[in-house]
C-alpha cells in the first residue's frame, strides 16, 4: 500500500472543522546560540498552550518545516492535530532556502486541503507562519514570493511573515500581503502564546469569514 493510500486516522476519528497551519522555521547557522534556544523553548510553549485549549487541540492541524543545511527543507513535523503535536527540536546550521521552503508549504497546504475534502472535513483558510532571522539564500526566491501573494489573493492561504532584528523586511514584505512583524528581542514564547490563541479563535470561525486577532504584544511593524 502506498503512503497516499494510508487513511489518516485523526481525520477519520475527529470530524471537527480544522485550521491547517504550517510553520516555516529558520534553522540556518545564523540562528545558532540564543536564538535557536529561544525558538525551541517557544515551540514547547506552543505545544502546551494548544493542548491546554480544548478547541485548539481538536481543530488546529500543524506541520513544521525547517529551512537550513545546504539549501534543503526538512519536514520535521508531518500533519498532526494539536492534541498530538510534540514540539520538535530545531537545529541551527546551513543556509536559508526561503523560496524553496515557502513553495513546499504551499504544496503541503493544497495536499492537506485535498485530504480534508476526501474525509468530508470542513476547514478554515489555512495559515503559513514564516519565521526567520535573515533572507533567502537561493537566486529564484522571487518567483515563489509571487506565488505566495497570488495564493493569498485567491483566498487559498493567509501568510504571516515574522523576522528578528537582523531579518530583511523588504524581502519578507514580498511573501505576504500582510506587513511583516519584527520580533522584539527573542520573544518567541510570547509569539507562540499569541499564535495558539489566534489559531484557536480562527478555528472556531465560520468558513471564509474574517477573524479579529488579538493585538501583537511581541513585536512591531517596521516603518
């Protein structure tokens, strides 16, 4: 039996409406030290916050991608409901194939939509969170950035771009119609608490409806 033919037990057993969410995380060498430690601590907070929220635990569906190594993208967490999510440990080494990572995120979103439809599971517009301390290291990232904007314009996905102080915000702006947010210091824990609350709210909203998210208290919009 091929991998595509294996039924997703989570979708079979739990018919609740879902909010698919892909985290695209920077695991490049420049994140080594305090940044990667803070990111991993934040992911553990995200796990607990989601599991402590009964609605989010059943409705938020996560996949985590790591960009790093020799311009490679790693699926560190395959699609899973938040109730079963285990925070991965992201390593810091290599480069930042942002275009390749975002292209994979878009593909995984579309594959997940198909799986949800096949299981007659309703879903909210998926989210992609791009978190980085730098900029793309491949030459053809702009083509993917345009694909991201087009996917947003077609209401296929909502993309949030978040950068540390050292990130290139002019480039991050090209990946989303939303303004990128600059992380204050290394407030990854605060970021992931906000993410947990926001996904919980969005997962309860009617399909194709607008969701009012809480104000960001972990970053600012560069001007």
